[in-house]
């Protein structure tokens, strides 16, 4: 599909002295082999002598790895979907500035700049967050089709939804952060916890969610868009929707400071931004949204186009600095309030669904009041958004023996808060159910 572009790119790289060195180019990435293998093969074909070595780590683990090995760095590139992770690396001076020579790249996707204003990382694709589902599963179980996040909190979805832990997945962190930014801290957490009460599972890796939906182990998954698009390209019976509260942000790549093969790293960046690299994103196993607008002329007819599709124009403007400032707090809150308390949360939620069903048949004011109290207990948060972004809480999650002790103390407090609130919510829901029946 992109043979001519490969020839053009090869000629460009061959004629540029900066790419005279090839050899091994090492990249740390959160992307799966379905994404990296085709791009590795195409890059090595375009740049004779280059060998792309791919080290797969989730986003958070990749950031920590670069921090821990900075004194003896052996990595050339960091490649991931989360813009706030790149902000962390930039702040820690772990990235090298580079201005690509490629032209024809959009300045913005939606309202979000494609490239870092200071040149420390560049966008190569756009990504959005939403809901995928298995059509066969949904039809077999006579389940509804979702459109909004709040749909997943409704009774028919109970035990049919999957998500990965944001502490283990940079893209899931961005999804949760998008809901928090779009709905506000209190309402966003209420929505998140109401959905979580319907979860079948919280996976420890982002790939686990689309795999479960593809195989029909679960009906719905909260995912980054390309998981669903690549599943469709592979022939799985899945659908995907962007809720109205979502965002499009660039997936990025950055050259690591003191890269062993800086020239090779630059060559790979140029490849990703070239017509060939952008066209490769359209491959069925990849299905990312290119940042080169002209590439969409070669996309399938139903391919999302953030530069033309009206429903992708007015999305939330994601604030990466806000996200970066409270990443550890948000991820820890999710784990302590949801991941590690999933069963009591589900128990209270299931009973509340039963209360709603009973009240629909026979209204009862006292039962309704108790159900509201139960829901408020579930939605309550141990910290405000201001506290979450405060220097005190940020410092508690930045390492060190003393700070580590403070982190452990906070985790225990938050877990106890959730356990107590969910128990009280279950008791009120039980009482409401007795009155409603």
C-alpha cells in the first residue's frame, strides 16, 4: 500500500547526513506487538542497516525505568499514548529536544497541539477514549447499546463491563482523567464509581480489556479507540463509540536524553511522520488516527477523521498539566477505592439496582431517600481536587523512605474510607429494598 512512499523516504534518509548512522535503535513503548511489529518491519526496510529493538513496558513502568537508568541510559526513544507522561519526562530532563524535518503535519488535533511547544516530544497519531462492545455478546444477552459513560452505570450493564487499572495503564489514566476534567472532580468520581459498581473485572494491563471483549468473556470495555478499531480490522464483531465527554490527544514519541543512537532515533521519528509511516497507521492491526491530514484520503470510507468529522471537533480540551500534577493521586485513589474494594462496591451497587427495580413498580419515598443516601456514600471522596493537586499530596508519592511512609498511610486511610462507606451504603440499600418490596 505504501511502497512508493517507502522508496521516497529511503531516498530522503539516505541523502541526510544525520542518518548516516543506523545500527540498533532501542525504544521503550507501551504499545503492543500488533502495533510495533509492522512499524518495525517497515522502518527497517526503509532504513537499511537499522534494527529497531522494542522493549515493552506500561507507561508508568517505562517512565520509572528511564528515571532509574538515566546515569547509564541505553534507550533511544520513548513511545506512548499519554501526553502527561511525556510532561513528566520533560520536567525531569529525560528527553532531548528535536525538531522533525517532516512537513504536512497538523498543528492541532481538535484543540490540542500535536507537538510539544518546546520540541521535546512530537505527536505521531491521535487517540480518543470511549466504549467498545462485542455485538454477539450484547445480542445474546439482550443488552443495550451504550452512547455515554453514564449508560454503563445502569442496571442492565451489571457484571458486563471491564476496565484496566489506571495505575497500570497510561491510557486508562487518561480516560479517568478525561471524565474528571469533563464532569468536574466530584461528579466525575461519582460517574466513575457508579460505572465501577457494574464492573466484571479490573485488569492489570490495558490489552486485557479488548482481549476480553473480542473473545466474548465480557460485553463492554472502556478503552482507547485504536484497541476497538484494530479489533474491527482483525474481524472481531465489535463496535466503538466516543461519549460526548471525551477528548482527542496526540500519541507521542520523544528522543531520550543522551541517547546511544541519536541519529537512529531521529530516523525513526522521521519515519513515523513520513507519508509511509502515517499510511502504516491505517493497517488493520494498527488503526491509529494519523496526524498528517492528507493520509485520510487513503483510509477506508468509515475511518474516523478528526480533521473533518464534526462529532470529533468539539471535544473536551484536555489539560495535560492538570493530569500530570495529580497522576499518582488519581491512580492511587482508583486502586484504593475501586480496584481493591471492587466486591463490596459491586454488592452495594447490585442491591441499589434491585431497589430501583422495586421502586419502579411501587414508589416509596422512604426507600428512595435511603437509596439516595447510599449512592452519596458510594460517591463520596476522601480528598478534594485542590487537595489532590496540593504539594503535600504530590510529595507523598514521589519516593523516599519518609515520603513512602506517608504514601502508605494515605493508602490505608483511603482504603478504610471506602470500606466503611461501602458497608454503610450496603446497609442502607438493604433497608431500602425491604421497604420497596
